[in-house]
C-alpha cells in the first residue's frame, strides 16, 4: 500500500514537472517568435512590402495547363512564386521578351489592355502574367521562331529564362507578343480575360 502511494505521489510530481516544462516551451516559442519579428537576425529580414521582387528570389514557369486559345493566338500564363523569406512587390507590366533562335531577332511583348495593379507576394505566394503569342498566319506576316521567354522584373535588374519553344506570326499592326498586367494568384482560364 505504501509503495502504491509513493508511486502515485511520484507520478503526480512527474506530471506536474511535464506540465511546467510544456508551459516553458510554449512561452519560449512565443517569445522567440516575437523576438525574431522585432529584431531580425540578418539585415535582409528588414525588407518590407516596398521591396521589389528580384529575379533571384522567384520561381517562374509557364502553366501550359491553363493556356487558352483565341482567334488572336494563344494566351499563355506565366506563374511567379516568391521563394524569398519576406514579401515583395510586383507592379504593373512585367517585361517579357521572346528570344529568337540563332540568327533571328528577339521580340519584346507589347502592353495589352488592362489596368496596372500592385501585387504583394508573401513567401510562397503566387502571381501570374498573361502573354499572348500571336498566330495570325496571313501572307507576309512577321514570324518569330523562339527558343523561350526572358522575363524581367519591374524596377529591378536581372531576368528569368524560361525554356519554351514557340512560333509567333503577326500581321500588319499586330504585335508578335502582348502581355497583360501582373495579377494575384494562379492563372485561371475560366475567368480570363
């Protein structure tokens, strides 16, 4: 009976110690989280929503599954994911250029209609840009045979290369490539344009 009482008493002390340890861990985690927010460990953590998205901080790819064909050509979405640990900003039109194969001339995308917006991307958040690849196969059209797309970031230097072979063919007064302003989230062809 005495042994059983000691065991119960000891078990109570152990449970009490565990409860205190858990409370200390929770409080410590909250304090640590607060500390890292107010006192960043590195200067780069001081970035705010005024920080322009840099090419090196982003993952960019063509979302072929969301592409949409129209009478003007193929609207192709380029998704942009912020891989940086802080948020960054994309504003307006992202410069996109079709890079010609050997011997050809590159074609920079013209601005299509759409109001320029400001998109703030938190870590792992996505935005997208619609690019129109013209396919007007009229006689004497200007043709671009491209190996891919070069995507720049507004207000910064550097670019991202996307391997995506295509042919664009534009008639008189029509651009080979056109772009819409950057938009929040993944591209959705069901709500485009």
